[in-house]
């Protein structure tokens, strides 16, 4: 996944991945322009509350063989962010929901 910060506008405020908290990341398939594509997704928490998913979608290769990557940003609720973290092969980096989950056992 890219180390370069991405910027997007959320709730009227421009924010970027360097000033947000990375919660989890994973690879999966997604639909982009009616085509199924490989994707690297990361879920973030913005400092003042909301969550978003940054998807880096692999579109193909250009003429010199470099990957063409499309960026897509999606706002998500805390429930959707928690679900992103708990499903698939997510690598959890920081879990703000841990204290509110019921304990097993």
C-alpha cells in the first residue's frame, strides 16, 4: 500500500491520511465502473469523529508496465468501520471499538 498521504474533503473539511488514524487495512475485490477489480482498502478515523475508507483500485497497467491505480474515498459510519475491521483478512492497526465489544468467555 502507498505511503503517500491522500487528501479528500469530508464534511466540508479537507483532511488527509497523515492527520487521521489508520484503523485497519486489507485487500479485497470491489466493483469500479461495473468491473470487478483488485483493491487495497484502509479504514481511517478523522480526528473529530467520522470514519472513511480509502480504496486504491488496481485498474490495469499503462504502456510502460506501471500499475494504474484509481483512488476512491467513501464516508462510513462507526458500524461500517467496525465491520470493515472484523471481516475478511483485515490487518487491525488500532481498534477504537475494543472497549465497547462484549468479552468472550
